């Protein structure tokens, strides 16, 4: 049987109906150059050797799988496990693809890395990669997210990156992407736009998934070693969807494993108060690719809200849209309150402070565990919560004891 990952996407970058590359003419040759360079070096033993060295000796991979025994006892029912991407260097899964993109940029002779960021984890990871490879770095970030994620803004600047505040529109992740694309247009000869999720024009949904595949490979091997079997459910939060595609890709050919992407329901199901794209969206185009999009009354990408800046996006990776339409993965949601409750629960009962993004997946696991006695749930704990602690405690206190 040919594995799913060998057949998706097709040569035009489509996952079924979704994906592709809708580019302004000046960018077409640049994306062609990126695609051809990636196709060449991704099969190169030298590139693979260098990437493996970086992962082991710089990033600290493999990250472990932890059994969340106390939280499992608290929830009752299924046993909950976490793939600990919070222990990856820089505190999230983002460095997995940023170091790969940095290697790619060096191979292509680029001098600069550029990106958008929401929660700041991708920005920190790319700034780290730029420092490692001796390159310039330019990060675009919405003003709302700059205020919410101040620790990550400081980290980016310490690492030598130029942080560009984005003050138009909703002043969050979508606008940061818009701003960065505009800036990249005039710098494409010397810079690589290192897109921060499984979104954007082809080949980036494929490139980012491939670099994140290490999460799924490790998690599958580790879970088998720990328990002697595969998990019944694998879950991850979904904004653009890079951490979810990373862990899903390790289990996507295992029929007995149910895959769940957890979207942010925000404060309500009213448009503008959530970012649950698959739950409420429809087919459309955004940022140069076809996917499912949350739309306003005019058919434009709608305003979105979630307590987790990294999930604050009105679209979703085209591969997620495909997995949803074909039934290969399931998508549900957790709201701000559930995510915050999970954030405090993991902190208090396991000694792990999670990112607010990851807390959405944890909220799902705690909600589903009582319904699944005798089963196991593996979540991707995609990041740690250092970046969120000031915002959470100043806005919501310290949970049940505050």
C-alpha cells in the first residue's frame, strides 16, 4: 500500500480540492525556485544528515511522551498522554520547521529569513534559526499579539530580529501575514519567506508538514514502546495546523487511531468571537491557496478571536480541509474557558505550564476522557506557557485559588 504522505499533495500542491498556489506574477519564479530547491535537497543525504545533527545536538530531540497520570485520574476514564514539544528548544514545535527552512535558505544562497507570527513562537524559532545560520531576520506581528505576547517579542529582539508591528485591520495573525507578504515582494531575491504553518501557497503546506513529521514519527515509536500499542485517539490544537499535521502524519495510515483537530471556539459561536474555521467556514481562498475560510457578509475573511494568539486565523491549512472533507480526521472545538481551565489544571496537577494553544487540545482530552474508559488519548503539547503567564495572570488571575 502506498502511504498517504507519498501521494499528498499532488505535483500542483493540491490535497484533493484544496491547496495550490495563487501568486502575483512577480512571485511565481521565486516560489518555483523554492519548490525546486526543496525537492532537490529534501532527498539529499547531506541535508538529512545536517538536519538530524541540528535536531539532536541543538534542539534537544527527541522530545519525550509523558503519561499525565494525575490529570488522567482527575478526569477519569481514558489515560491521557502528551508529546512534549514544550521541551523542544525555544519552547514549541515551531523550531522543527524553522531550522529546516533555515537550512533551505542557506542552500539557496539567501541572506535573510522573513515571517509572520501570532503567539510569537514561530517568530522566536525563526529568529533562533537566523542567529544559528548567521542570517538577518524580519518578523511581522499584529499589535494586539505584541501586547499579549510581550515575552516573545523581547526574545525575538534579543535574538537579533527586527519586529515589525502591524496596526491595520484586526491587528493580529491574518494582518501579519498580509504585511509580511507585501514586504517580501521587494526582497524575494535575497530573502526566504519562511511561512510559519501548513498554510500559504505551495510548496509551504508540504514543506512545513514534512519538517514537522518528526513529531509524529517520534510519538508513534515512543507510545508503542511505553504501552505496547497505539493510542486510540491523537489530538492537537489547530489554527493553521502545523503541530497537528506533525503528529497526525505519524498515525495517518493507522486505521485504528482516530485523529482530532481542536479549533478555538473563543467566547461564543458568533462570527468574530471565535476562530473555528472548519466548524463554521466554507470553501474559499486566502493568502494564495484554496481552503476552508471563515467569511464575513461580504465574502471576505472574517474577524476572529481566541485567547490563544497562535490559533487566531480565519483559514486553515489545505491538508486539514482535505482530511476533514474525506473523513480521515475529525474536527471539534474548545472555548476560551475550557482552554484556561485546562491551562490551570495541567499547571497544578502535573507541574507543566502549557501554551494556551496547546491547552485547547488538553481541554478536549479532559472532556473526552470520561467518555472513553479503557482507552488512551495522546495530545500534542505543542508549546510551553512561559509566553502566556503574564497575560493569563493579569487578565484571569491564578485560576480556582485566585
